[in-house]
């Protein structure tokens, strides 16, 4: 029964109409808990949101239920703790262990970003920029972690009970089931694909009143490969790359992708399917994350209980000097972060290998618009790294079948397995087209389904057996920030310009094309001048 005045409500503070900044507030009377407290990432407009005040009073929150250790789900926990939050952070043991390194790394990035800005501000005599949080704040937040196993009920605050289910996304990731005042709610967190290394397929109970489901790939269907088929692709790429005699450079994310590749590479070496060359993991964060995987090897699938991450071919590079020494090598496999080549040690490996014909750069993850990784993958012939122009002569390759996310069909199947659903389905954590794609697919088979695409700032009342009722409308001012901003448009424009110029065969024709574009730019400027004169003239 629903007691009057005690209804469960949900408010979306992020990851609505966008894929980052996951944070949902659940309230029951005067009690409030959060599911995730993530950082906004991507465009500058979005990242600016990290610096604005929380839309709730941090001291009033009694518990945080954390789905997993990706920064867009946990990255504002240090800010929450620094502003007075003292409750528990409920999560799995795997998430808690990863969180220590992920948050500390995020704290270091915030501090060095602030140093960089202050260097400029000091010279200009401007006020100092305060980091979003520090490494010390990050570790204080991490100490609030309270690990709990899957499927065990716990009470995060009075009137709530909750339990976690495997979400199959990354080590430790969960979906969250919450019951309050007779209403059953399931929040998917990020869902993994089928055939994911290390993790069983996502699981959760059926028969909910309301569901919040992510929709990152709600409009995309991926080719379904088994782990063995994916490994065969990697085998082909590695064999071809090493036969050229140069290095194989793999830009990759420190968490999960690095470990998936290590598993595949170690298995291929063991089976004599690729040459036994040194495999360097050149990212301190990736090394720490791998330690956590090794510590949890007993819970992981596909590792057969052995410590695959301590394979004799795998070397973990700790200090910068050792990382730089790799520049003189040839015939090695070097994995380094960041995955999109925007920062980290991958940049000096690219600097030393992009210009070598015998080297290969192999991308194994998503490259966002405007990132250096995307520019290289799109076929740029020259790139600028740390102030130096580098000619691209290396082989550029891509395997796009590694993914930590369910695609459209897998999301559809996950939602289908949760039926019957008596209330509403919220599609969160997706860009507008992705949400629309999934919504259309779901409505095709059930026209009566009550599907909501929530906005940031919207609050809904959730009761058992009835559709959700909107209590507060969303913040329209944020809708614009979520959309692509000038920076993204600019990066996209430059990428397109480069690609179009590179399609023109001869140098002479390219120069002529540039001449013509210059003329367009000049005529554009003179039109602006005329307009300006017309506006101000005569007065
Ligand atoms: Zn995630």
C-alpha cells in the first residue's frame, strides 16, 4: 500500500539527454538517497556543469548506491564528500577496489588542470582557479565505500531496501533494485553486451513497477561476435603488424579494455598463434586496475582461475623514464592510455611511431569527434602532437568489436526480460537519437507502453501499478549545454576540411581548392563588414 505523503520520487540530475553525469535522487518523505554521482564529460559546456552547485543539499543525502567505477558515474563523489556528505557509498567489492585508483587519478587530473590554468592566471594577475577536488578529497570519498555482495538486501535509508544485480558492463558493475513504500523500481546502470569477457550476461528480476534503463546505443546494432571470433580478428591484426617489423601501438582505456586485450593477447601467445614479443602496459592507472582484476580473478569468467595478468610476456611500465626508453624499441606491443589519445603516455608513443612506416596503430575503442584518435582514424596525413607536426606513415587499423555496452537489440532484450512492467519505463543515459531509436523499437511491439525520456531537473512520483507522474519540469537552460557546443562543431569542421582536402589527389588541385575556399572566406568577411556598416551607419 502507498501511504499518503510518503510516495517515492525520482529526480534526474544528469545523464538525461546525454550519456554522462549519471545521478538520480530518490526520496521518500524526508529521506533521500542517490544512485550514482557522476561527472559530466565531453564538451566544455557539459564539463562546466561539474563546477555548478549540486541541486540538492549534500548533507541531507543519507546514502549513495553506486553502479560502477566509471568516472561518469562516480566522478563527483569527492565533491559530494568535500561538501559534507558522510553517508555510505554502497557498491560491490570490485567497484570499491577500482574506485580507489579511479578517483585518485581523477583528483590528480583536477589538480594538474588547476595548476595549468593558474600558471596562465598568475601571469595575467587573475584570481586563482580552485580545482573541482583534490586527490586527498578523492581518497576521503573512497573511504566511505561500503562493499556488499550481489542479490543481498540492504537498507540504505529508512523506508528503502535495495539489492544489486550483475550488469555485465565492467568488473563490479551492477543494476540496482529499490523497494520503497510498496513500489518496485529497477535502475539498469550501464549494461554490458552478450559475450563480454570476464562477466556473465546482465541479470535482474522481472515484474517491476518502474524501470530506468540506459540507452547509450539505443539506435545502434553491432555485429555479434563470440569471444573466439573477436580473438581471431586480434590475431590477424597482431600477426600482420609484427610481420612488418615495427611496433604495434594500441591506444586503450585503462579500465576493462586493457584487461580484455591482455587476456586475449596472453591466450594467443600461449596457443602460439601470435609471436611471443614483449607486451608493455604503459599506464600506471591501467596497471593498478589490472591489479584489481588479478585480485578478483576468482570471480571472473574466462580466466580459469589463473592469474593471466602475470603472464611472462606482459610487462608493466611504471616510471616515465622507463616509458620513454620504449621509444627506441622495435617489434613490441605497446598499450597505453588515454584511449582517445587526448592525454597520457600514448601521445609520446604516437609521436615516435606514427612517422614510421613499419609501425601499426590499432584502435580498439570508440573515438569521439574532435579527439586526436578520431583525426588519425579518419585518415589525417599529418597531425600535431605536443607542438610538433608529425607525418602519418604508420598503418592505421581498427577493431570495433570490443564493447562494454549493450547494443540496441541487447537493451531491447534486457527490457523484455523484465516484463511485466506495470508503471513507466524511463530511457536515460543516451543522446536524443539513441533514446528515440529505442523508444520507437519498443513502441512498435507495445503501443500502450508508458515511456519517458527524462530531462535533467525533472522529478517524478513513482507509485505501484501506475504510470509515473511528473512533479517538476526539467531545466531548459541545460538542454542547450547538452547539445554540441562551438568547440565540437569546430573540431568536426576541421576534421571534415582535412578529409575533403586529402581526397583531392594532386597537390596542385589541393592548393587550388584552398585558394577557392580562401576566396569564400574573404567574401564572407566583406559581407559581414557591409552588414555591420549598414547596422551602425547613418546614425
Ligand atoms: Zn560505464
